[in-house]
C-alpha cells in the first residue's frame, strides 16, 4: 500500500467497480492507518439487504469501525443530500481524533456529494414530470433509456441504466431546461475544509468479470434467493430497485427461469462495473490490486 504521506484532515477515498475487492482492501488499510471507514454504498445502508449487497460480514466489521452500514430500513426515506450533510457532520467529529479517514463504496453520486457537493437543480415542472412518468409507465424503462440517450448521451453513459428514478430526473431536467442534464450540473466543486485524495481499485477485465460471476454464485449459495423472497412484498420500493434483487423478482413473477435470473444478475453486474470504471477514470488515481493490494 504505497500511499504518500497524508496531511491532517484528509479524506482518503478508495473506490472501485463492484467485486474488485474494496472491502478487503480498505479494512486492511484502516488497520494500517488506525482509522475508521465511512461507507459510500447506497445499498449497504439498508439492514434488510445483506447478501445481495455484499455487505461486510460481522468479522470484517469487527476489524474496523464502519459508518453507514446497515443503519437504515428499506422503508426509511433517504437521499444523497442527507448523506452529504451527515457525512460532513461526522467528519468534523472524526477529524478531532483521526488525521485521516477512509471513505469507500461504489456509488458515484454519494462519493461526489461528499467530495464536490450537491447540484442545485430546479424543482420539477408538474407537466414535464407527468409527461416523463407517462413515458415510463406506458413504454417501460427501455423508452426512458432511449429518451435519456437522445437528450444527454454523456449522462446516459454513466448513469445506472436500471435506476429509473435517476434517469427520469435527468430527462425531466433536460426537457425543462432545454439543455442536457449534465450541463446543468455544477462545474465548480463545493469548498471543503479538509483534504481529499481519491483512488480506485482495478483488476484486469477478465479477472474482474470472473470475480463477479463467482460472487453471484456465492451469494446464491448463501441464500440470496431466500433473502429476495422475504423482500418481494416490498419490491416497488426504490431501495430494491437494484441488480441482484430485480432479476430474482422477475423469476418470482414467472418472467424467467431461476437459471436465467442468475445469468441476468451476472450480465447486469458486469455492465454496471463498466459504467463505474468510466466514472472513476475521470479524476481518480488507479490502484492495480495485483501490485498494490
């Protein structure tokens, strides 16, 4: 782990695509630096979603203090703005005891919120919102993807294509502002009173994809199907609009076989990992896990 010397009050962001090994890496780093870990994973926050989010085990959690892991219910209202404010408040306390604090996770919006701030966007116009909702409800998520790709190809390339709410918001703003959503985002990051150093873990593409496949198989062995069955009555909640659960809900609805659902989880996870890597390469320093882990 060849990092430079950190100045006091440094937020060390270590991210990476799903299944790259962030949990193992950051816990070992936290042990070395004697510092806690802030999770920036938008799904590991929900206590009901353990297996499908690859939440750290009790043994792993015991090795380093973690924040924002299993702290919410899927029924709780939560958003990225709340996360930003809570993390900033927590950091002011943590920096009194620790010169360096680690933040890890693979949710781009949550990491950007802490590092750069939340964009101030206009309130949605009711007519435009209804138009976009009708598009989604009548023609499905594919129509929403096509509309976003037409209006804002740059944002389309990095957004989670299964997250219909984020895509709907991007389409709304693009239509309302008459310019791409990505151009409405702040170009100047918010000022922070602490240092930020950002890194992302990576592996050779074939190795990463194999790890994704093996992890999905392991999740199924650990009881992901049973976990999803227990959450099925709440499948419309935004927290459950995520890879690993949606595909199993399709199986439960009779839309596909279990084998196909598992295959779809692997395919959709690989696609998500590709989008994550596109985002990380913007302004993060790459760490090759084969040499730096």
